[in-house]
C-alpha cells in the first residue's frame, strides 16, 4: 500500500511541477462514469466504470492526466486501475483551403491497485448500491511508456467545420489503439464524431484486459462539448454497447474576458426525477427555438432495489419547439412541445436482455428560467438555471408492462418528471 501511495504522490508532484512551469489558458478538472449513456446500449456498471481527469492547455501545448477503474464482475471477477499522463503539442497548417493538423504526444501508463475499489465501494454505500468485492489482477504496479499522435484533415464552412480524424496511441508492451472518424464541429463549442476504433493487446495475460479490448474494438460514436466553464464529453462503443462520459470544470474561465453578446446556440444538461424517484439525465440542443432532446436513465430499479442485477435503460429521443417569455423580468417562464420515440430495455443477470422495445411518444415541458440571458457570463457563454416540469405520453406500453411486474411501473403511458437543468447559451 505504501508503494502505491508513494507512486501516486510522485506522479502528482511531477505533473504539478509541469503545470507551474507554464501559464495555462485552460485548466480542466473532471470526473467520469459509465452511467452517462445517452440511453444507448446497456449499463452494467462494469468494464470502464469511473475515473477522474486533469487537463492543462497553453496555446498548442497540452498536459493530460487521468485515472480509471476497470472491473469485470460478470465473468472473470477481477479488477485493476489505470493511471495515465502525457504531454502533447499541436501542429497546424493549411493546404488549398484544407486545415491540416497533427498532435504528437508522449507519456506513461501505470497499471495496478491505486485504491479505486475503496472509493467505489464508499460511494456505492453512500447511494445505496451493492458494494463490489473483486480481487485485483496484481498486487504490483506496472509502468509502460506511451507514444502516439492525432491527425486531422478538415475544411471550414462559416462556423461549421467538417473533416476526418485519425489517432494512433501505443502503450509499449500493453496495447495499441488506432481510430478513424468523421467529425462535424459547430465552432469550438460542439464536436460530434463517428467512426471505428481498433484495440490490439500486447499484454494478454489478464482476461479482464482482453475482454475490455474486445468490447472497445468496433464502431464508435462520440461528442465533445466546450461550455466554457463546463466541459463534457461522451463516447459509445457499439461492439460492447457501453458508454463513458465525463464532466469537467475549467477553472481558468473565471478569469476569461467576457465576450458574450447574443445567443446563437443553447446546450442544456440536468437531472429530472419521476414519481418513483428514479433519476433521468437531460441532454438538449437548441437552435433559435428548435430543440433536440434526450432524457435517459439506467441502473437498478428503485421499486426493486433488492434485485440490483436487474438493470434498466429507458430513454426518449425527441425533437420539438421551445418558446420563452422575455417580458417577465428576472424569472422567465417557457413552454416546449416535443415528439419522438421512447426506448425500453431490461437486462437481467448482467447478460440476458428481457425487454428491448421502442414506442412513439409526445411530450410537453414547462418551467422557469432564472435570469435573462447575459446575467451570468464567462467568456462567450451565458449560464442560467432552469426549473423543469415535464409530462410525457408513450403509446401502447401495455404489452411491455405485462412482461415484468417490477418493470411495469417504469412503462406506464404517462410519465411525470420534475427537476433542474443548467442552460448554457453560446455566442458563436
């Protein structure tokens, strides 16, 4: 245990010294978890389970550090922790209207027991989840050198940038990752990617590692959102049907000049709670009133909490229109009308899919936006708190209710939810 503490302390101090060696334009501290799924795939709270990250950027120079917990509670009943740090430098050029960039990087990866099992079980106890007792793959810390680069070829059309991106990351003696994706970006605010990832093992002695690599090899879908003060990203692995999302805070935004003037685009993220107390995550994009919105929840059912190997994923994917009352002072009511599809998934024993259904749905939403646009600003972003009340109707759910008695409470026609969200208005 002392060796692990010394190793992490030395790593932290080394990275801290690098941070003090330059003045970052951006300093992001964040955390990640596999429960952020956007309603895709299944969430077993396994594989890449949770982690933390630190990223510092000054112009073209970037320092990254992250730590992750890897578990396999279904087949191999083992776990291990990963710690990674690297330094990269972005190189940019242009050719006949195309933007060309490369981002070489160098660093190290540490593998072993860094105490994340204790953190996970402490958190699970706090939120009432089952604790997870798995042996670590090794009592030792393994260290590997990493080398790689990102490559991008793109073209800008106004505030839209489209292109292709390739990545090559080699952890010498551990694994090699290669990816090729197509991406589209809205300014520097939102980037959406789709493509293919290949993970090839060099270290094949642990079945937990082999299983994770196999589940990651295949099609991927991802997004990255730069909300100034708040940063999020998410990736979905199609082969393993798993996701991982992060939320970060860029502390340097507190010192950034305020350039926001008007709203071109709005991103919303928050939490809604249904009548059973089940938490739904809200993801919403809005362009001058036209809205695309996702609500999703996953995990054990609150009405059957003693059966935590029965895990649900329920999500709505909807488009609609939102209208805000702008002449009511500091607190502004709004209304929203939505239509789309609802997904129902029930997984038992971590391996058996009992329900997988889609249904049409309609929804209305109303609430209160606290403060006019431009009241709370950092950089080119304006922030507002949104108090939300949502009512949704899902068609023809009776057949779904008949499949499982516990799940039936989550598949009723009417869904009432209330909660809050953070609205981030962007001046592009």
